[in-house]
C-alpha cells in the first residue's frame, strides 16, 4: 500500500473516512504534524493566580512584560516579577471571574479590569502604575484604532464604545475639536470583546461591528458585519494582523480583513469538525477561565480551557493552524496563555541564573535566548510562574483515517511503518469487519529492528494509532507506510 497519512482531526465527523479519531500533543500542518512543546517556566511566582498578561514595545526598542492577579500588577525583569501596583488607591479588586486586559498608546501602557480605574504605565520612566489621565470611565476592554485609545463595555453601559481624543489618550470629554466621543450599540447584547488596529472590531454577544475612522463630525462609522453571531466567550477573542478569532455558541470563527466571517470549526460542507466536541468538553461553569492567544511563530490560534473533569483549572488546549485549516488538541494544564515576547538576548555566562546546562528550561537553540522581541506563545503554570511553550516535546497521539487494505475483502494486517523522523514511536491497530461495528483496538507494540511495527489484526477496515512519549525528539509525523496486509478469507 501507499502511505496512509495521519488524518485531519475532526472528532465531530463520522468515524468512517479519512478523518482521525485522535491528534493530540501536536501542531497540525497541511502535510502532517509537528510536535507541540511543553510550557517551561523560568520566573518566580506571582502572589496569586495570573488573570492577564501582555508585552509592550518600550522606547529604544526593548520589551516589557506585565502581568496581573486579583490585587496586583507586575513587571518582569529577566526572570523576576516585581510588584508595580499603583502607589495610591490600594490593592486592585479584580474579581475571580474578571481579567486584566492591556493596550499600548505611544509610550504608555494601559491596563483595565472592569472594576478599578483605568491604569497607565510610562514605558520609558515608569516605576508604578497610576490612574490614567483624563478620568476615563471604568471599562472591560481596551485597544487602539489609528490614533485613538478605545475602551469598550463601560461600567453602567455595557453596550458602549468610547474613544479618546485624536492622538491624545488623556482627553475623554466628547468634543468636535479633539474628536473624542462615544457610541452605544443598542442591539446585539453587551460587548464581549474588542480588537484594534487600522480598524476596530467590536464583538457583542450576538453581533460584530467594524469600527472605521471617517473624521469629523462622525469620527467613527460602525458597520455591522455579522448578526446572530458574536463572542459568547469573551476570552476566546484574539487578533493578529488582519485576522481575529472568537468562539460563539455555534462554534469557532475567524474574521478576515474586518469583513469576512469564516467558520473554522466546520468543514467546507458546513458539518461540524470540532465545535460540538469543544462545547461538550468545556466546563461551562468556569467559562471565565478560558484564555486564547495567537502564536505568531507557528501561525496558530490557541485556546486554553477547563474540561469537565478539571475542577475549573484549564487543562486542555485547542490548536488551529491558519495555513493548514486544521485542528489538534493538547492535554496541558496551566492558568492562562497569552502572546508574549522575550525581553533580551543572553550570553552563555548570563544563563547561570537559570541553572546548569542540564537544568536549563529551554534547549540552547531555543528562540527564547535569541534576542529581544522574539514573539512566543507564553503562559503561567498553576504555581503562578511564567514561561513559554518552548520546552520538551509533549506526548503525542496520532491516528490515520480508516482504510481498507484489500477492497471487498477481509484482511490480516501484519505490520506497518510509522513515518516519523525521530523518537521511538509505538503503534496500536484498530480493526472492524462491519461499518456498524465498533473499532477493536489491539495491544500497543514497539518497532522492530527494521523500523516496522509488528501487528496482527484481522478485519475489513483498519486505522492505525501512533504514540510518541513525552520528551522524544522528532520534527515531523506524516503517516504510516509499508503496510503488510494479506487476504484473510470472507468471514
């Protein structure tokens, strides 16, 4: 037989066909799968659970990473988080179901949690967060559109978007001179997300609006680009370039160019690929623990969420490859994820603070060490420590789609060769004789000296499951080749 590829993971699709029952611990690509790397932490711990984080470009080209928990905001220096909470006003009051969200306007970073006054931090000379100038109202969401700082879901007005003066984030009084103003969106429910850029995207519970600059007297025009679709899960919203992603009760979607809303949880014919699987596995009583981020290195939209058996702690991740239009998932526990960036490059001598060569959190060729502003998928573990997903390869499980070695006949499948370029993969064979039958899985077997895995299974329809243990070194998994199948009679 020719190579049988590892199938596209689509757990909502029928088991018959070329879709896979499992693709975990991997990154999907158009021509196979690559390993997903574990979260490797390097920092001290925050005082409490991380409830938001972001990175910013500082004057001079450096980067600053901030994080927040229920009562404090922190700044990362090398591998140490320092408390840079406001000096006056007391501890913050971020609720357990709230999150910190961040934005940058020129040399100022901004942070909002929907409870406390909007905070700002001078990226060139700041030592602590302070109340933002101009007394803007409390808001849940923040972003920048062209020359305006924008806040959304205002306290007491959850369907309102408000923006600062033109090129002046310290002016918030509506004015035809400064162009500061606000807009209420009476239909579509409350605002559940916001993404900025050359245009803004206002996500509501059942509506999406594009925010386009027009100048005085209108300032911004709001065009409805989707109706009866919005962001059901606020923290599922993530943007990168001209793309934005979100999850609605009906499934996962991508907004392309601020105009086209594309269902990515479904196949081209409209059938669900992973949408039902996600909502069936999600612990919906802890929906506020969902976080999402875009991994720019691998062009992935990643969603971290608590499953039904997690007691509220996120222990699963969905991974969507934009280029391949394919999904995978990972069993991985962490508090939250975000799009982070390294802050500096390191010499070999500077690595001493991270331990010995044997105990470094990342390999020496990891992009973490290469210099400032290396963009990496980042997160916090359950000890409240920060790291990036640049550690060892996690355990991986990959299925082929179902195939029939000898058309019209039962077969005895004797061996097969996993096409993986490293590690020590094992294999399990699943077989059945009827479409109505249940797949019967055989024992897990290791490779022989010739690289093939000895198998012995009888049936008409087969699928092959390959496993790689955590920590194995490999780069690509493409499928199964050299399948030895012989006729097995007509029973």
